[in-house]
C-alpha cells in the first residue's frame, strides 16, 4: 500500500470526531473512496489483468525484441501486418 493512501486515510480519520457536520461526513467519504480504490487496485484489477490480459507471446518484451532483431536481419519471422483493405468506410448521417 502506498504511503499516500495511508496518510490520506489517517487524515480522514482525524475528521471523524469533529462536531461540525461537514467534517465527519467528508472524512467518511474520503476513507470510503480510498478503501474502494485500494481494494480495486490490489484485488480486482490484477485479477482482470490475469483473465483478460495478453496470451502467448503478446506483451512479451523478449518476443518483441526477437521480432525486431529478425526484421533488422531481413528475416521477418512469422509476423505479418494485417492489411486494412476489408474495412468499410464509416458513414455518419447528421440530421434527417
């Protein structure tokens, strides 16, 4: 957990015993927001990255460097860029 989260939650806890109505509500809001943020950052986001992330050699720096080296030597391996000839133009109709 980052020190910024700890400091912000700690600061929001000092707002809870205040007598002015706004400060305890704001303290609860800040603490709740930061708690949700850290929970999503440490639990939900890594799980989504694991499930929806790259597969095979996608995203691998080693594979990218090997493709670059193969392209520099003139042997472009199995990578061939996909042509955009099958794309249809987008027609936007404004008004009636």
